[in-house]
């Protein structure tokens, strides 16, 4: 993805959540901790996957490389988008895109990060199990 405006919805992504970057989320230079963004991505992706798999219990099996494209400043609004790439019998591969939202120019979004993840549905014993695909897929 380039440095130009980007609309993930146009590429089939669903908006999962938004966060305002606050003081506790930042380091001493008022930039978002990378670990905090990783937490937000895992939480958003988990919600998305639970709905897609119709399962309460899912786990992250794989997280692709994270490349931060630009710093995220105190006060910015972060949006996290997800879409399904591949359905497996017990797993789901998804793509995640993180953008910033400028409330004064909502069409003006810049990509902060993009990655892929694999999630696995598990049973009550923590073993991989089959799941039901979402009817919207």
C-alpha cells in the first residue's frame, strides 16, 4: 500500500474497532507503543474471527511480520479493519489493516500497518476443532 489515501472498505475489509491514542498508550515522545497497537490488533482480530467462526474459543496461531509504516501520534484515531483470506477446516486466515482517521477529513486515511494472521478454533480441551462458517461469507 502506498502513502496515498486508502479506503479499506473498497477492498472488502470490515471496520472492527477504533481507538483514540491517549497518554497511557504512548512513550515519552508521545508516540503509540508498538506493543499497544499489537494488543489492539489481536483484540479486534479475535472479535472478528469469533463472529466469522461462530466460536467462543479461538486462538492466534500465526501472526505475520509487522512493519510499522509511520508513527502514530498522541490524539490520533486508529481504525482496525479485517477481512477473510482463506477458510480452513479448523483455521481462518485473515488480513488486518490499520489506518488513522482524521475527523476533519474522514476520507483522508493513511495505512499505519498491515499484516496477516491465522486463527484456530479450539474445543473445551484446547484442541483444534471444526467450526461453522459465517453466513455472510
